[in-house]
């Protein structure tokens, strides 16, 4: 691997990505550019750097924490990693503060920073792996909260226009695990996110498990930081730590089906969890439950498997390739479809193959 650097970015050729994806899959990028200062992006995208040889026709991949990514093959184009780490309050009326964080900040560090400043809104999203820049792309969510609930604006480099833009929440087209940025990955590079956070807690405690956990902690009137603590405890119990067992969190999204489809399934399977959907005519089913019913929990084929503790988490027990993990995921989706007639689709981005 050779490298070259300027004050704003550093280039590595033939860069290993094994430690940059939480599945721990072996992969190599022809070029990795670590960008310390996002003001270098127009220069980088405008230069001939990404247009050399084999990089020419391949998409540029923007890498966050690598926690929502499956390398089924090597990326063919340049890989960008934004590393700026600033967090600051840019507006504050005493009740609501606007916190701006650079894309390179580790998500959980931001959550802790905001709680340390007595700002509420991100507590249910504690311990989600990944970076601030990745959070709006798939609209991360957990325990009854989605990040869109707190996003004030997203700052990005618009590759089509060659200019920086600032998109207000409404312009981001957020939906369940989806956004404008996810639908067109070649268009924007998220450089920073602004969050509107409150000094008056408006806690979301109704998601199953949180109330019980707080009770077990002996807390009756929780502060936001204690809700975060409860979420951390539940996540640590249910979700394998990627440092110990390679994984990308939930591998499948919870499927949305028409209300009448959900009702028919419920008549046959009365214990099936059903949640409200995006609108009145839709319902969200639990992919974990559907997979669990098909007997996959704890399954292992070589080094590719499903976690013992959660049916939604595909795991790499050591040296599984992306292709092996993808093969298992397809078998799982096939069995869910055969048994329930429901399509489940992956949540992580797959590089080098299509679902
Ligand atoms: N369930 C099973 N078997 C299992 C696990 C769960 O049958 O092995 C059933 C249970 O009935 C449970 C239901 O599935 O009530 C839901 O399970 P859980 O509360 O764990 O939530 P989830 O729908 O599986 C979603 C997110 C997670 C997030 C949790 C908690 C998606 C795809 N996943 O999981 O997000 O942490 O809710 O809010 O929406 C992620 O996106 O990577 C992620 C981990």
C-alpha cells in the first residue's frame, strides 16, 4: 500500500478494508481517501484523481463506520472516509439548541456529548454503531425513535452541482430506514448534520423493553441519560458486539405489507407481532419473528450464521466471505417467503452484488 497526503486529505492505494467494516470481511479498495477537511471535496471530485484507469467508471463509495455494509466483492472505485470530528452548539435559545456535528464523529460519542450537555432527543439511539454522516442516510432508528425526529438540517456536497448544500429536514425525504441520500447514493456526500435538541425531556418510553429495563434499574422518573443507559443494557444483551462477532446489526428491514395481508397472517399466526405502518392501509411485520419461526436463530453454516440472541442479525464467526453471508441471507429470505409469502429485503448496502 502506498500513500500520499495533503493538509486536507490522505490517499492510500490498495487499502485493506477488513477493519473498516463491522462484518470483518476481507476487502481491498484500489484507492482510499481519508478526508480531514470536507472543503477539499470539490477539488477531489473535480480533479482527475477519481478518473484514473480502473477507477474511471466505478462509483465512489463513501464509508462511515462500515456498520451497514456487506462487501460481497471489492469496491471497484475510490473509497472516501470523512474524518472531521467537530461537535458544536451553533444556536441556543435556552430551550432548544442546534448541535452541529461533522460526519466523521462516532454516533455514540455524539449521543453521549449531547446528554452531557443536558440536551434530549437522541437518548433512545444510544450505542448504534456507525458515524454521524451515516445516520441520516438510512434514518437510523431504535426503541420507538428515528433520527429524523431530531434532524434540523443535513449539510452535504452535491456532486451533480459541484457545490455544498444544506437540506432542511423536509427536503431529506426521510422514511423507515430510508432517505433521499440512500435512494441516490451517487448524488450527495453528507458532511455534517445539525440536530434540534431540547432541554425539556420528552422521553419515548413506550417501546417494549424500555419500561421493564428502567424498572429493573429501580428508576421510576427517568432522566434522558438513564433512558440511554437502559437502551445500552438492552442492546448489549440482545445484539452481538461487532468487535467480538462480526455483524451489521439488523440485516433485514421489517417488511411493510397491506393491512389485509397482515390480518390474514394474524388469523393463521395469532402470536405474530404487527406494528403500525407508514399509513393507515399498511402494517409493519417483524422480520426477526418471521425468521425465528423458520428456525434460523443460532444457525451456522461454516463461518456464516445467525446470532443466537437475535434472529435479525447475520454474523461472521471468523472468515466468512461476503458471498457466503449473502448466500445465507438469500436462503433465509427464501424460506420466509415460502412459509409466509412475505418478501424481506436487506437493510445494509451490498457492494459487489445485487440482492
Ligand atoms: N423477535 C423474535 N425473535 C428474535 C428477536 C425478536 O421473534 O430473535 C420478535 C419479538 O416478538 C419482538 C419483535 O421481534 O417483539 C421485535 O424485536 P426487537 O424489539 O428486537 O426489534 P426489531 O424489529 O427486530 C428493530 C430495529 C433495530 C432496533 C430495534 C429496537 C429494524 C430492521 N431493526 O429491530 O435496529 O435496535 O428495533 O428498536 O428496524 C438496526 O437497524 O441495525 C437495528 C439493530
